């Protein structure tokens, strides 16, 4: 059967193996955030929030077999957004069936979100959510950023021109347990610094 699959399958050239991703230190991340406009105190708060999330995520892995998306969003994702400077007035939970919508200005009924964030349970993977989020973007044409997260891992998709190309690889990826300058094996996907900058309020 393996031989038949090899003979009938589509031959694809192997992708070049990218150079190993570099680890980003917490001090480097603070400097990067400050250089991109985040206040010094807020950058330090981001690092402290990462520490708390790491500890809580480890506890959830041991004791959170029934952990819900609501808990992921409330205790792991929203704290990062608050640390980055998002105010409660610019965040809307479960707005028009989205898990979390973020607005450039204080929310009112006429606004459309700048960014949509889809939360997933730990261990479910982030890939299958991207088509669900692409559906949200159809009635939010001004939305430019889509983020999918399980509270520890984050994938960022960006709108190119007027279209979302959700079949392409994500634009950036980060794992809060191991901050890297880019995705470990997707060569064109940037890492934690770029994702944090993209998630800052506009």
C-alpha cells in the first residue's frame, strides 16, 4: 500500500529547511516593545503577565481537563491584551458570534473591529479555527488582523489588500512558553516580537 501511494501520489519538491529560530529573551522583548511605542511600565507589565500565564497554563495542564474556551479567554488571553494597553471599552466579548473583538475606538454600535481574536481550548490546535474566523471577517470588512490562540500559542493572519488568504501560512506565531524570533519551521512566519506589535492597540 505504501508503494502504491508513493507511485500514485503527487510529487512535491522538498521545502528548504529554515535556519533554527532564535530565542527572544524577556529583556529583548521589553526593548522591542518600548522601541515600538509601548510605555516602559506597560512593557514590564507584559513580562509579568507572561510569567503569570506560564504558571497558570502549567497548572491547567495538570488540573484543567475540563478547561473551557471561556476560561482560556478570561484568564490567559485578556490579561495579555490589558497589559498591551487595550482598555475594556475597546474590547467586546462574543460580539456578533466572535469570541473577542477589539476596536480602535471605544465601542459603539456603528464601529467595526480592528482585530478579531478566536480562542480555542488547549490541545485542540489552532489551524482549523482560521476558516471560522475568515467567515467573521466577511461582515467586518475593516478588520485587518485575525488572531487564533489557546492562551499560550498565538497565530496571526493579516488581510492582504482587500482579501483574506486563509490558505496561506500565518504571518506570525508565538508560544509564550518559548519566545522565538520566528516560527520554528514556517520560514516566512515571524515570531513573538512581531505578533506582540500587531496586537498592540491602534
